[in-house]
């Protein structure tokens, strides 16, 4: 049976050893969002970022996407900075083999700042997604979805991505200090295009995320 599976994997272009191989990356979020860079309606007590939660996965798992409705887990992170529900969703995805590893990291008590984590990816689960709350806010978050760290040439040594502010579509609030006012039904996820993250030059980034291969 093992021989049959190995032959099938080779036929499909996969090496059994490569499939088992995992490589590690350092993920660094450099958050530039602050009162200096985003002065509109800046909260009196400053801003912070919730703890980060993410996963390595294959192409059939989607943590969030422009135009999709936020899952209960993403909603909980975006509105409250709470990771428990999303962690449960990821555990279920692990059971279904869509997610390989879950990773978490501490947030930032006062922006600007940095969030860092070490992640492991494999050839079968070479994509990375993560989210963290922009706080205070009604339901705004930043993150990346489906970043692929392996291409036809192999593992990428380094990849840098811009981080934007996203609206989860689950709360009607229009400012950092808005009271909770749930959208019924929820709207779709979209980029925050209010003056908080938009000026006459276009959308203003929250920061950058850098993936650096470490082994």
C-alpha cells in the first residue's frame, strides 16, 4: 500500500520526503499605524493591537476575503480582539486536514510597534493567514489571507506584504470609539475606506508584514 501511494505521489509530481518536510519562517509585523500617520479621529488614549492568531494551510481554507462574510471567529477577533472562537474554527479545519499549524503572538499595548511569530510551513500547507484587531474600533482588523510562501522555484527566502485596515462588516460603527451596533444581517468584509485610513493620496497602510525563511 505504501509503495502504491508513493508511486501515485511521484506521478503527481510530489516527493514523499518533500511532503513531509517543514521549513520555518520568522513573521514580523511592523505596525506604523499611529496618531502621527493616521491623525483623523485619533483616539484620546491611543491605539493598540490585539493578540495575533494565524494558521498555515492549503488552498481550500480561507480565513477571510474581500466580499466574503466574516466567520464567527474573525468577527470575535475584529470586534473584541478575542481568539477563542477562531481557534476553535482552526482546530476543526485541522481535523479536516485543511490547516496544518496554528500560531499566536502577543499584541501591541501602544502603537506603533512590532508583532513577531515563528511559523512552520510544508509543501502541502504552504499558505499563511492571520488576523489581529485594530483597537479601539467597531470591527476593524488587519491581516493577510492565503500568502503562499512556495512557488515553482521553491521556498521564498523573503516576502514583504503591505497591511491594510479591513472592516469585518459585522458592526455599524464609523469611528474608533463607536458604541456596539451590530449589522443585521452582517455585511461583507471590505477595506476601510473612511478618512481614518484614506486621504487624498489613497488608502493608507497600517504597516508591513515580512516573512523571512530561517531554516
